[in-house]
């Protein structure tokens, strides 16, 4: 994750993760399930909704 963070903010990077904590530094989180998008938001918003 440190290597990804050091790439800069000008890049769009897709990260697929099973642990939500892996996404804590992401600007946008898209949760997928049941064949579609369940929710989209900032990491803090997603965690607060759990």
C-alpha cells in the first residue's frame, strides 16, 4: 500500500480488496454485491454505514 500511495494523486488506481481497512486512503469506495453496486462513497461514509 505504501508503494501505491507514493505514485501520486494524478493517477486513477483501481484496488480490489476484501478488507475494508485496505481502502482507508482511497478517495472513493464502490461496494459491489448481489450482482451490482451496493453503495458508493468515501471510506468514512462506508464505515459509518456499517
